């Protein structure tokens, strides 16, 4: 899952078709629902922090918010 501006969110959808055969999905939290639940939403700015999460077979193997 990636977050960021519209231009950042456009890239995963374009890249997904080339990676689907390898079982890699690029997702976007466009409504900020997930970011709010995990505390990575900046209410004062009205947007998500930039972050990346890697999930392998249902288990989070990496999660980092940009500082």
C-alpha cells in the first residue's frame, strides 16, 4: 500500500498490470480510511502521511512512515 498525492497514487495502478503475474498488488488509500485507523493520517493537514506497507501471505513484513 502506498500513499501520497494523486500523481503518486496513479503510478501503482499503471504498474499493477505488469506485476499481477508475480502476485504483487499496489494499493492506494484514497479515502484515508486505513491511514486513520492506524494513526498515519494528519488531521491538521487533511491528508495521509506517506507510508509503505508490505504484506506477505496476510502478514505485515514491513511498515514504515516517511519522516
